[in-house]
């Protein structure tokens, strides 16, 4: 490490100091889905800004901190710019500096490692999927503290990174680097394939960068804050490299894009993270910018699809609206109705925790019944774990909006 | 670049109302909001004018408005638009299945959590305290574990009201079974009463006491879904009356109204952009063509023909005063009126019957609600100012907050 001092974000812009902007108005409490589902969580106001001020001045733990799912509904509700959920995650990281992690959290935080291992073995994905079914049947997940009611997401036969090698792309001067993230790479590579198709039709060549690693979101929410920081440093270095080449980085998982664009700088407070964030786009944000410039290819074929759109919390927290809805509405034959039913309850790996499963499903109830009411052909959602929750709670089909858009070209 | 007919900034009562009125005219409307809006902190009853400038009770808001000073926002809005906004609101709430009652010529007494009666113009039936006068017995229902709702204080204060002095009082406690975790709020209990089990538990407690001539006074716990819970409860309690009080936030009735307004706006095809902090306007001379917002990692601009500013006052960040006597409107930098002189700025007796000088701070407008400078010159041709962004009134002192919000939003939406 160089001995030059790391440039920090100015204190007046630093998320960690936003606790002092809290007026205790309770807007976050009205919006918190976990508070609605359980009386055990003291809520964002007391656990986030109020307690974090205590925490940073003395040793003091808040038992109910563990209930926060980092869905960020509180951040969106706050009229005063308090980074409520980030304050919670910083406290969680602090807690686990002096407390042991459970095996379950070890597993949930490191999906990337598991995925790499599985896909490095011959027939690894098939064996792992069978193994997970057997494990579930034998109740082994429960012993680990995982939710026995759920299937673990199955591994795709081939990762996106290996499929990508076989995609023949038209070369172009216009390029983007795709940040697939763990879930698209290991579990739903079809999203990545659709992304490449859409970008190609719009004149872009899609690059991959093997040096990217997991964005760190699963680590932040399980309290592996130092490890998440290592991931942030590695990814930020690559994002800045691409920024220098004039190549934007595009993610199609909203939790990844939120982490790269906003949470790194909130959590770790370094100026380079802010600089890197400026070169990262969520996929539909990127397409929306093309549309605004009149550069989006709108030569759409008709696609017959009645869609319900569950807008992920981590997309709403990016503040660019819901461009996938307006872009897809321009495709002949497509109708898009917003589910408008709040958080799905999954929130990354939260719903996989055995002791949080009931809360997760209770939070999801509104969405599940809305999806059943609307009886669409498919639910669309930009977040992979939300899609798992939707399938688990409703048996409805759920895909990424880019998979529908790809059909229109 | 995509262009909308109207952009509304802010999602409190004024912003949501302006958005609905605009959308009802067939316009394409985008509402940009940073934070969830103030309705969760707002009683959700519409005070039009409770007290005059001498703090005397106003029996008829319609009369009272006509005696206000010239720089009061109501004088700019005009009586006709105010009356139309009241009709609009009554019709909207009726159509949306959560009807409000009241009119511009009288006041409804709404009981508060400390047992005073506050005058308001429009309220849903569950907050209409006039039933208390007609009853012979008042049963105050407290909730186990719920802070800031004390039966004996409520009784003491209700007894100070001449018409309620000689009633019989009884206090009973409802055990919602929600205790044991954190402190509960009225919102927790209201969500429980949305369920059949919750409602049945409350009916079981109240039914034995529910005789003719009895009024129950409860905290704001009767469900989150409009008047559904209140209606079911009343149907099961015979002729007894059931009245809620206003309470500390989170405000259940404010949230009921918020749901109604957001629902109505979305039915009209309106779009709400969340977590969207508007930084500045894009002006071409005195015409606004767009606004620049801060999204995660980058700015995003939105373009429209017309803009409605509903970002609130000091509390909501629509107005700020970083340096004394230099108030700012935080997006466009519009001129802000204030009462000069430190000695006139505040009244140290917070709960006295005297107004606060600082409360008059805000934007002055022409009769079309467009911002004006000190000489009365319009500074933006297509930006309209509504709600607490407006200057020249002390909503706390005169009880006119939601009334100004509703009437100004209605007028601006129709401009």
C-alpha cells in the first residue's frame, strides 16, 4: 500500500455523519417493512441514527440490529438525507469485529466462492444441485440455520463467463464492461445473454473483466465489513481503469449496481469510490440515457406479454425512476403494470436465514397477493433474489426486464 | 429528450393534491420526491382556518378568510378557489371510498391525544368529535403499552370543555397483545386492527360498555385502510359512537390519506419518482424548462412545460436559513419574504397565544401563485408555489396548514 494518505469524502457529504441530520420524525418507521412484520425490531430511527451516535462514542450493542434487512426503505423515506441503513450496516460490521460469525453467515456471505468451486468441478453444478436437494431433504440446511422452507438457488450448467466466450459479437467502438455479479454469473446467465443481445442491437460491444469480484453486498449485510472493503478496493480499481479508457461499467443486478454506485462511498467514505461510481450504470438506467438522447434502438418487434413489474427496493434507492417500465411499454404487445406492493422481503440473503424466514414471507405477503390479483404472464424484476422470492411465494414466472426487451429485437 | 406536461416537486398534501388535479385534466404528470412526504407526520384532517390573527376562534372559515391581511396566501388564492378546493377534496375522498365530512361554514371539533378539541374544517367520520357533545357517557380507551396517550389527562382536559363538563367518564384499557417487544405505536395497533382477529378483540372489549349515548374515545388505531375498520366497529357496537384522537407520529390518519392520494394519482397514470432530490431549475429567462436532480452517482434532468413547487418549509428543507436574515428557497433560489429584525423573529413563549415571526417566512406570489420579488414582479412564469413554501401565514397559530396546502395545490393544478 502506498503511504499517501487516502483521500476521504468531505465530512459534510459523508454518510457516516448523517446521523446528526435525523430529526426523529418517524418517517422511516412508517416505511420500514421489518417493523411492520415484527415487534422485535426497534426500527430504523432508534437503531440507525440514534444508536449509531451512541455506538461510535462508546461500546454499546443494540440487540435488534440483527433484524435490519438493508432494504433501504428507510433511506428513501428520510426527508433529511440520513443514510439510515448504512449506519446499521456499519454498526453490524463493528459488532462482528469482536464477535464470531455463524457458519450460516459464512456461507451466505461467500456465495461467490461456492459458485467458483462448483463450476470448477466437472459436472459440478449438476452434483451441487442434487446435493442441495438431498441436503434440504435431510434437513441439513436447518442445522446450519438456513431457512428449510426454501430451495437454495440452483446453479446453472454453465456460468455466464463461460457462455460469454461463445457469443460472437459485432465489434464496435462503443463499448461497455458488464459487471454480471454472482447471481447472474452462477445462477441465471440467461440475463447476461439477454443483456449482450440488447447492447449489441444498440451498437455496443460488451466486454467482461475477470478481475471484477463479488460487489460485497452479501458480506456487508452479514457483517464481513473488512472483507467487503477489500472487494470494494479491487472493484473500484477496475472501474477507474475502465473510466480512464472511457468505457462505462454496466450492472444488471440492482443490488450490485447500488453497491458500486452508492454503498461503497457511504460505507467506506473514500473519494475514489465516488469517482468510480460516476462510471457505473444500472442496465436500464443506461438504456434510459440512450433513449433520452434518441439513441435507443426502438425498432421493436411485437412481443405478446402482460407483465407485472416488481420494482426492487435497491433500484428505487438509485433515484432514477423506473425506466424499464416506460421502455417496455413502447414494445408493441407489452403491457406493464407496477406491483407497487413494497419490499418483497427477501432483501439479498436475509430471507435465507432460518430465523428471518417468517418475517421475510410476512413482508412479501402484499406483493404475493398483488401478483396473484394481476395474474400476468410473467413478473419482471431487476433483482435476482427478489425473483427467487417471487417464485417461492407465488409460483409465478419471474424474469429480468431485459429478457423481455431482448425478445423485442 | 422526454418531456412531461407538469412536474410536481414534493409529496406532502400539497404536492400530491397538485399532482392529482393536474392529472385529472388529462396531463402527463411526474411527481419527484425526496423522502416519503410529510403525510405520515400530519393529522390528515384539513384545518382551513381555526383562529384569526388575534387568536380568536373562527366559527366560519369562509368568514374568517375574508378578514385576513392582504399578504396571506388565502387572499391570493381567492375564496372561490378555496371553496372549489373543498368541494374537490370532499368529492375525491368520497370517490376513493374514504369520505371526509365538513364544510367551509363551520368547524368540526377533533379531539387530540391530550383531550383538547381542535377546530378543523374537513375530517373523516372517525375523527369527528361533535358526537361527544351528544353523548352522556365518554369511555376513554387506552392501549396497553402505547405511550403518549393517557386516559386521565384526556379526561381532565375534556372536562374543561363546557359542553363536556358534566358527562360521565370511564377509562378502559385495550390489550392488543402486541407488547413484549419494542415500544408500540398507534401504527402497530392500527395494522393489528386491520386484521379480523384484532377487530374481534376490540369489539369484545367495547361491546359490553357500548350502550346508547356512549361515545368511545380512542387513539388513532382504527386501521390503516381508510374508514374500513371504523365502519365495521360501529356496525358491531350498535348506536354507540367511536371517535379517534389525533396522536403523535407516525400518524395513522395521515397515512390513510397518503394512501388515498397516491392511489388516486396512480389511477390517473401519474408517475412518482422516489429518492429524487431536485437540485436546481433549468431556466431560460423567466421560464423554467427543466429541473436537475441528484440520483445515485449522477445527476438526471427532467423536462416539462409547467412546474409546481411543493417542497415545504424549514422542516422539510424547501426553505432554509443558513445565515440570519438570508432565507433561501433551496431549488430555484426564489425571493423569500421574512420578518426582519431579530426581536421580531421568534416568541420565546412557545405555547402562548402569540404568533411566531419566523413562521411567516416563505415565498410571496401573484394571484396565480407564481413567485414574485419584493416589488411584486413575477420571477418565474411557469412555476407555481404551493403549501408551506408560501410565505405570509403562521399555520400553527391560525390552524390553516392543510387548508393552504389543499387550496393552493388545487389552484396551481388548475392554472
